[in-house]
């Protein structure tokens, strides 16, 4: 989808807040018909704007999980292909483009250090990734 209108943005904001909200509740909060909400969600999924639905778990509920930030440098014009490949990694909970010395910033989450090591190896083996730097997140002091 090339263009999101105000209703699309408001719908996405509500889904970010509660991805399990019933269509009827979304429609009521947006002031539109349920069929409008269903149609918008279907269109946003079909266009790739919504790439999936997931569960967010409070950090304290899984205190042993490994959380990290990975800065990734991409070679030349391969950014789109690298992003496409990284979207398939379930361990990447967020991916951002950025300016400065790094091209991408990935937020990672794994259950074990072994999984963490393997995902770093998989990231580094993607054709087009020329450098990366990763830092473990020890504790969250502000969210």
C-alpha cells in the first residue's frame, strides 16, 4: 500500500495497542462499520503493511530471555533484499532503517545464549551484510 489515510493510521494504532481487539470494538472506537474495519485489515494484510500478528510478553514474565540490539551494515544496494531476509527471522522483534554508520538496527530476543549465537551467525551469513555489532540489553530502566 503506497498511501495510508487517517483511518488506516488510527486503525494501526489501535491494533498496536491491542492486536486482539474485536472488530466490533475497533469499529466502535473508530466510528465506522465493522465491514469497513474488516476490509481495511484485509487490505493492509494483503498489501504487506501488516506483516503479522504476535504476542508481546512483559519482560519480567520471562526474565531469562536474551535481549539485544544489533547494528547492521549493508553492502551497496542490497538493503531491500537483506530486509526481506531478516523479516523471516522470528528472533527479530523489530527492525529499523537508520542514518549514520549503520544501515539497520535489529532488536533481538532469544531463549538461550546458544540460540543467540546461532541467530547472529545467520544474520552475518546473509549476502549483503558486511558488518555488524551487537550489544546485549541487561535491564530496562525506562520503557
